[in-house]
C-alpha cells in the first residue's frame, strides 16, 4: 500500500474516545483487506484516523457510507499522501470543514 489516507476531524467532533474507536472498527469492517486502518491520534484541536491504502480516493469513497451512517461525513477532511518513509504531498478529498 503506497498511500496514507488521513481522516481529520475537529477535536470537538470526535471528543468521545469510545466513539472514535467505534468509528475505527466500523471502517475496518467496511474496508476489509482493501486498506489497513492503522490507528489514530488526538491533539492540537483535531482527531486523525490513519489508513494505509493503494487507492486513497477509492478507499475514501468506500469509507463514505460509514461516515454518513455515523453522521461524520460533513465533519471530515480527508487528505492523502504517497508514502516514502513518511507522509508527503498531501491532497484533499471530500468535504472540507
């Protein structure tokens, strides 16, 4: 998987840790083997969920039903970058909050 997709939320939109973990679990189930949900971080007023993928745009498209069902689609900013040892060359996809 050559890309990292990052789903970003403002800090107060996923302020409940259990909600964030449940969202990660739903994303893992929805994406299956097509992508690797790699964890999250919280800080600086935002929450990030990290996903390794070969097709970040397609992965985001497959994540949209989960985000819509959990009422997070309008709150997410999705960015991706090609992996070369670290995240680089970010491009935005989806709604920008």
